[in-house]
C-alpha cells in the first residue's frame, strides 16, 4: 500500500530540500538489499525529522530503532555542534556492519553511539536526559518504550513516534492484534495530561509529543 499518491509524493519531494549524498546512498542500499525497505523513513519523512531536530537543536537524542541508519543521520542534522550526541538502538545485528559503515561516512560520526541489543534493557540502564526521542521500533513495545523514556525526557523535551496510523488500519472496525496495540497506544497518549501531542498524517502517521 502506498502511503500517498506517487505523483503527489514526487511533487512534494521535488519542492522540498534534497537528500544528502549519504542519505541517497543509504536509501538506495536499503531498497536494493534489505527486507521490507518500506520501513525506511525516506526522503520526505527524513526532511521532516531533520527540520524538527533543527528547530529543537537538541543536546541529546535517543533513537529506538536504527534500521539502516537513515533517520539517525537526519536527526543528527539538528544536533548541537559541540557537546551533542545521539544514542541509537537496534536489536538486529545482521546489518550492523553496514550501518556502522554508513555512520562512519557521516561528519558527525563521533557523536553517534550505536548500540545493538534489547532496547527495554538498554534504556533502563541509560543515565542521560534526552531532549529528543524518536520511537520507530517493534510496535508491541511502543507503550513500554514511552513509559521508559518519559522520566528521562528533559522538561519541554520532545518524543516523535512513527507508524501511528499503520497504513490506515487503525480505522478498521475489526482490527488485528498489532493494529489494536497501536490504536491503544494512540488512545493512551491522547489521554496523558503531562504532555502536548498532535498526530501528523504524514506518510504512515507521526505523533509529536512535548513534555509540559
């Protein structure tokens, strides 16, 4: 299922900022070599992530779900130049060497801490306070990830959550197990008075959350 009309997608991308050469390389590699390349943030969403990161200018970023490194590189574009750092976590070590290869080509390679393992376990041990968190991993644990990172989020800090519309299936009267999980997560976030929140119907749905 296409997220939006292909012609409209092309129009939007052609009238937005371009991908960098490194992002184009990651995009090509992912689509040619990795199972389910649809998981890649891609040009439009990547520019949105970059734009948000630049507006926030975070000192610390946490990404849950590295995949092939595309979104991490986008988020890096807004990181504070001197003291900033990003921690990005993924449980899949099969493509980790290729991801490291891409990260090493980034000018901000020294600011990337790429961790392989169970995100729940890793997050629980992190001591940092984060200005920006991007959640784009296994949907079953979305609620758990949110609960784990919220105490580590700085006052006024932001969380971005991907795939919250789940190809439109959240509107289905009869929802499968995974769709119910995402729908329940959306309902949980909508009722949380500690945060400001809005769902953007961009690509597969992005929720922006700010800690009050």
